[in-house]
C-alpha cells in the first residue's frame, strides 16, 4: 500500500514537472516579414542609431542658436572706505567722505551683423552631418534586417533537413522490418539486417547534430528578435527563390544610386567644401551692433532715489578685422582641401568595392539557382535508382548494401536540394542588400 502511494506521488511529481517545463517553453510561428519587423523594433543597435541622430539634430540646433543675439545683465555693489579723505590744492582743499557706496548695473545686447558667413557655414555643416547620421541609421537597419533574414534562413535549412531525416528514418525502419522478415525466411543474411540498422544509426547521429544546430540558431534568433530565450520558433512559410534576374549592370547602377556609403560620401564631400569656406571666412572683417544700459547709484540703498543715480544708455557698431589671418590661415585652408581630396579618393575606392560586392552577390545568386536545377535532376535520378534497387532487393536480385546506398543517395540529394533552395533565397536577399534595396 505504501509502495503504491509512493508510486502515485512520484507519478504526480513527474507529470507536474513535464507540464511546468512545457509551460515555460513557448512556441511561436513566424513569417519572414514578422521576424524582420520584430528584429527592427527590438534592436538595441537601432535605438543607439536613433540616439546619434537626436544628438546630431541637437548639434544643428546649437549651430543655429549661435546666430541669435547675445545678452548679458549684471548688478555689482562696491563699498569704499577712505581713511585719507582730504585732498589739498594750495589754499583750497576737497574733503571726501570717510566711506562710499556704489551700485553698478549693466544690461547689454549684441548682434553680429556680418561675421564672414561663419554661422551660415556652421549650420550647413551640422545639417549635412545630421543627414550622414540618418544614413548611418539606414545602414544599421539594413544590417539588422539582413542578420534576421540570414538567421531565419539558417533555421529554415535545419528544420527542412530535420524533416528529410525523419522521412528517411521512417523509410529505413520499413527496410529494417522487411529485411528482418526476409532473414527469418532465409532470403538474406544477418549482415543485411545489420547494414540497415547501421544506416539507421548514422542517420540518427545526423539528427542529433541537426537538433543541436537548431537550438543554437533558435536561441540566437530569440535574442535578435527580442523574444524570451525559451521561445521555440517555427517557420510559417518561406518566400520563393525564383525571382526575375536582370543584367548585372542594372544592379550595379541601382547600387550606385541607393547604397548609403555613396550618399554619405557625397554629403561628406559637401561638408569638406563647407569647412573650407568656413576657414576662409576667418580672413574677412566682422561687423556687430550693440546696445547697453547702465545704472549707477551711489546711495547705500540700492533702490533708485531721485538725484542719487544716473542711467546712461549706449548704442554702437563694432567693426573688427583680424588681418593676421591673411597669412596664418593658409595652412588651415590647405589641410581642409587635403581632407576634401581624401573624400574624393574614398569615393572612387567605395565605388570599386560596391562593384565587386554586387558582382559577387549576383554570381552567387546565379550559382544558387543553377544548383537547384541540377539537384532537382539529381533527385529525379536518385529517386528512379532507388525504385529500381528497391524492386531488385525485393526480388532478391540486389544486395542490402546496394539498396541502402541507393536510399542514402536519395536522402542526401533531398537534403542538398532543401539547403540549395534556402541558400538561393538568402543569396537573393544578399543581392538586394548589395544594391541598397533591402528595405526599399
């Protein structure tokens, strides 16, 4: 009775553990579009990119603020003790008080009328740099999107391979059952049965490796999408890989118009040119206007009292010219021009790299499509060969080794085809990324 109770208790505990573990493990079926959306929404990299854009916008606003008038206000109090307070001028003298109080208040407003265009160039430069930051964010978005697509396809490859393995195991189980029946009838040897059992064990080892890879990819994808780390991702569908392929030149032209690197270098070239103008502006004179108001009170009480204070008001123009910049600025201008030339050289290097990138992605996609065609033919041939040897084996014409080898060839061809389809899909998105059209 006690033993029965313990068995029931253990059974309840085991059942509870099973249900609790299944409760923690979640399953979620995703399409590629849903995965991309999650990846973009939850990306910490993109949040950092947005922070950099906000910083660039703030710097632009600060540059605009520099053109605003500057104002200042102050109130000072001074007390003077005058121990020696008598001044003698021959027969006459002046007696000063033993102490004196003074309040001095100043309010001033200054506005630059002309500063050589430096404020304008500062605004232009920071505006261009803000646009560069936005392109950086677009580039990061493309990278995140591509990482999601790559992980998604890698998971798809593993899941498809697992399906083929499970189908193959089911087929081998049938072969083992059939070979054991033949062995009992004396039609085959024990070695024939062992051959199929060995094949079954090898496929199971492959299944173990695939499951391990699935867990690793699934975990990484959970992190990338911002999902709980215990979420098991299932793939709802995958896009067709057979897309219309144009000429290589059209993809290169598209890349040169859309790649963020090209657009960034165009902006950086404008920044370099603006920097030259800003440095040249240091050689020009400046003109500013100012207005000021003063409050001078010699009374101990700081509050105005008639007859104890004066309030002079001033309005003025200031013309200034640091003409030494005519000979001290030339090396700064020379350096700025070198930086502009470096941007031009970098544009050429980037163009070459983009050409190579697009060409490599294009060729990889074409190879992937050709592999699918060849592997489809290979599957047809392997399938026909498998049927023939299956018939011969049943008729005791072919050996178990020939039968197992034919099935292995078909099984491998099926896996290779699924992998090739996934590789072609990923190659297509790689081509899109190389042209700058991944998110467009």
